[in-house]
């Protein structure tokens, strides 16, 4: 082996989705997400806890039915939530049960047993969507109650227009919905009702005419029903009504099945809005109470759960609102399961998903480390920080061509970029996730470390090259000016890039020794400190 790219167990150029979309339902994509999912020990603990609580709901229901999943961008919270929805509902992907695929991936007896029990005794239907991207969100001011209701209506085959949905429910209850649809499609032959009702304005007037033909006594004119709605419509939804109606509609169209909502990016959606936070609190409270009462009365198989994700912990979101109306203690009761995906998981996942080596490569790197251990740890050790920077043999094997502490530094850098003045709290741009950054470090045209000879290392200036799109225009201009002014000394540009990124990790001083350490580009090389100074 002569090149870095020859070390890895998996093809480093394979497609790796930078962002897992919870509402991406393509079965091949979902199957690949599950098969690529790295189930660390702490992630197994989280899944066990949720599965145990969910399983107990059928015999010992409680009002605490919320799960709050938080984590740094790229920590895997969307993956965690999406897979949880898929395995609880035992969705089929490419002809196989998602629950069975995950159990095989997790290799955990408790998880396997719990999933088998849940899937056989609590048949579950999952409504999964991203609240920041959902097509049901017409304006940024819509309450979570309304967004959830639209998602439920869509999932169960009702119109997303509240008035048309109410009409379908009434006709269904009267046993004449089939007759209505048949007459509609005989009268309006261009498109079936299930498509026509998506255009609410036209569908309301057309439905009004069909109602007149079906019951001219109640609807004496073709526009009687549509006129009765008024300009703004009549139907509305409240948290309590949503909870009641969710159970009722499930009983109609998904009989004997439990319901769960998996809602991605709730933290972003309610960010800094007291009204939206109060609405979320009311929704979770309403579902908790309604579910507990129905299960005890044997009118439901299990409570309905609400699983949400956020970049911030629940307490952090509440603190940013600074309102006495939000009672943290009450919210904690509604969200008894709070899962914070730790940065350590990101490092483990990156090592296993992108940087995992072949057995022969591990042996080669082991010998390589033995020959350079002293030099490497002298040149790359950081000072004035609690961050561990001494490299062990196993960490060198797992993370090469990264040094292990570079993963933590990358996490701190991306967190800092998100909080920089003028930046959005929820950043866009490329290489936002550490997993994607690691892959691009190997294959992107900017760096292409996979083609470099063994011994080369990731350096802070190469990390800059991959994340610069997330920096403010001012910072990028500063670096561009330095590149222009010191065109005859490329090393000045490397130092400037390192200084720029090292501003973000608060626990690492930007001393000459530390700057030199993060610019060490070869395990055989000498210290860069004289050049930095």
C-alpha cells in the first residue's frame, strides 16, 4: 500500500448523504441508511430506553409521551428519529422489515426482543415529516398543531384542506363517502377526487355541487355548502381536538394500530417563539391525557407518541425564550425521554463509517505508528488545553489520516461557525457534518488526500478549504486578501487559515506551538513551529 486511499475497507467515493431527510421515503435510500447506520454503545442505550417505555405503554400508560432528541448538526439525530419511526412501525423497505434490518445492524439481544414484542403486540403507524420543510407549512407563523394535523390528514388519505377534510369525515361517518366520490368522478372526469381535492379552491365549489345533487333538501343550491363556509372557512383545529381526532381517524382508517409522530427540526421551528412553544406544550399535554384515558378504557392499543428533534436541548430552547409562561418542570413531564447525542458518538461513527481500515491496513498502520510515535506526539501535541492530544496506537489506526483530536476540533469549529455574528443558527453550506467532511477530505478535488502517499496528515488549513463556504463573507475576504498579499509565501496562507478556524474552539489558545501542531502535514516531518514563529 502506497496511497492513503488504499487503506479503507469501504469505497471512500461511495455516495454518503450529508443530511438524512426524515421524509425521504425511497425504500432503497432508507434501506441503505439503516445498513450504513453505526450503532454505538450509547446509541444502543438510547434505543433500549425508548423501546422499553413504548412497550410499557400498552399496559401502564402515562401522560409522558414525548421524546426530545437533541444534538450538534451532524450528530445523527435525524437518523436516530427516522429509524426509530421505521422500526416502531415495522415499515417494509425493499421487501424487508426495517425492524429486522435494524436488529441485525444493532446486534443487541434486548433491542431485538423488544422490537419483536412491540411489532407483534403494538402495530404502529408512523407519521414522519420535517416541520421546517413540510409542504403543509404555508406560513412561518403556523402552529405545530396545524402542521401536525395536515401531516396526519395527508398520511391517512384525507384532504389537507380542513373544510374538505371535515366534509370527507362527515360523509364517511354517514357511510356515503364512496357515493360522493363516485358521483364526483362521473361529473368531473378530468381527474379523480384524490387529485382534485389538492386544489382546494376549485374542489370546494365542485364538492358543493355534488352535495346538492346528493341531497337537495339540505343543500338546495349548488353553492349552498361552499357559501356556508364563508371566506375563511369554518373548520379549525386545537390541540385537544387534534388529539381526539387523531385517535378517531386512526380507528377509521388504521384500525387497531397505535400512532406516533416523528417531527424533525422542531427546535428550529419554535425557536424564539413563546406562542409556538406553548402550542407544542399544549399538543403534547393533550395527546398524553387523551392517550392514557383511551388505553385505560380499552379504546386504543397504546398512547400516541410525539418524537421530535432539535439542535438544542429542551432546557436551552426554553431558556432562550425567557418567559414565565413556559414551565420547564411541566415540559419535562411531557418529554420524559430526553436524548442528547454526544460528540463522542460522532467520532466513533466517523471512524467506523468512513475511516475504517482493512485488516492489512491496520497491521501496516500499527507498524508505522511504532516507528514515529515519539516524533508524532512531540510535533502534534497541543498546549494550554484540557483537550487530549496524545495519540495512541489504536486511535492512530482508527482515525488516520486524521489525528483523533481533530474530530473534536472540527465539531467545535462547526459549532462556533453556527454561533458567529451574522450567521444563521442553523447553518447551510457544504461539509456541515463531520462524516461528510472526512469523506471529502479524501476525495474532493480541493484536498484529495486519498491520492497522497502514506504518512500525510489532515491539517487545519485543509479543513478550512472544506468548510470555508460556511464562514462569513468578511472572514473569507480576509483570507483572500492574505493570499494575495503573501503570494510569494504560501505558508503564510496556511497559518492564516489555521488561525481563522482556531478562533472557534474556546478551549484551545492560538499559540505558535498549537498553530504549528495543527499544520503538521507528515508523520515523518519536523515541527513547523520555527516557520510559524
